[in-house]
C-alpha cells in the first residue's frame, strides 16, 4: 500500500503547487502569510475531524515530540511560498524536490540497509530526472534572457536571490523528511496518527498566530471565506500530507525520492494552465521519472 499512498501524495502535492503559484502574489507582501494561514486552518480542521471520526485521543505532548520534524517542514514550505513570488513554478518545483535525493542519501548513511537493484534503479531514474529538469529549466531560461528573444516578467528573472529560495527549501525539506523517516520508520518513535495530528495542529497554531499578526498588528483585511485559490492549495496540501505519513512509515528510503517526483505533476500543470510550452527535453526527462516511478512500484510488489 505504501506505493499507492506515495502516488496519491505525489498527485495531491503536484496540484497544490499550481494553486500555490496562483496564490503567490508578487504585489502583495503578505501573500506568503496568507497562504500559510489557509494551509494551517485547513490542516487544523482536518486534524480535528480525523481525530473525532477515528476516536483518537490526542496527547498535546506529541506536538512537542514531533516539533523538530514539523519545524523544518513548515519553515521550508513558507520559504517555498515566498520564493514563488519571484520564480516560475516549472523551475522552482524541480529544484525544490531534489530534496528527495538528499533524504534518501541521508537515511542510507544513517541507517545502512541493502537496497535491491530495482529500488536503486528507480531512485536513480527519479532523482536524475528531477535534477535534470531543474538544470534544463535554468539553461533554457538563461539562454532566452541572453538572446533577448523573450521579455520576462521581473518576478520571473533568475537571480541569485530567486534561485536561493527553492535551494533552501530542498535543504530544509530534506532535513525534515530524513527526521520523519527516523521518527516513523527507522526508530518508530511516534505512530502515524499521532504524527499526522501533531503536524496538522502545529500548522493550526501557526495559522492562529499569523492571523492575529496580520489583522491586529498589521491591520490588514483578510477574509478566509474569500480565498478560493489559497484554500484549494491548502486542501490538496492536506490530502497529500494524509497519504504521505502512511507512505513514509512503510518504506522511507524509497518513498522520499518517489514523492519528490511530484514536481513532474507541477511542471505539466504549470505548462497547461499557465500557458507555457514543454520541449522534447522536458518530455524525455518526464518519461524518465515516470519509468522510475514504475520501477519502484514493481520493486514494491516483488
């Protein structure tokens, strides 16, 4: 089942990325906070409903225990939201999701284990495809700027600062994912349900604090009922998180790079809905990643 959960996570987060991009308004300096608020509120609501429906007794101390994981995840996501104001999704997402390779390597170093040939092949294909997409996007964008063949919106210009955001995301997310693998899989320090609720309620705490800051301190008008795009992002993010916890608890080393391939979904959707074009190189790398996903799926069933 871990493979199915990983695929559902990949699809959910890929769709969420599209809505994140649409909700990241470069003209609104509070857009990052607003996105975070909606994510926190939706996750908090899901956590409460999940707890009540399943009859789970939640221990608030689990929030403290799981805080190292939650901290790196939430920080990386907020940095990712901020970066989307200045960089295209089709570039940002593949760079960010190279974190899957970093996570797999970190877990293998910390917890040596024997991987089968198919698993290694799948990890290499997915990781190579994701990194290849990031490199390709950077080269194409740079060439276009130098040749002055296209006029780009200033917020899409690739500079040191812009590309730093997805790189920081990748590093922080890799740390969080590696810690998650340790908590859920390698050492089993916390149950899947407890981890899910701890993470979602930590997000809820952020949302409450951020909402107070935005409305009472910064005197900004913000109606949570009139945020369809950011709410959609939050819903898909929460759905992905639900499936993610169960995927990571079963096979963290292999799951991490597989889920990182959700950048492929992001790239495809950004091309369709943001009216961008895919080159032959893009299709080649996407197919490479898809083959890697299939290989991991086969490996999981053998």
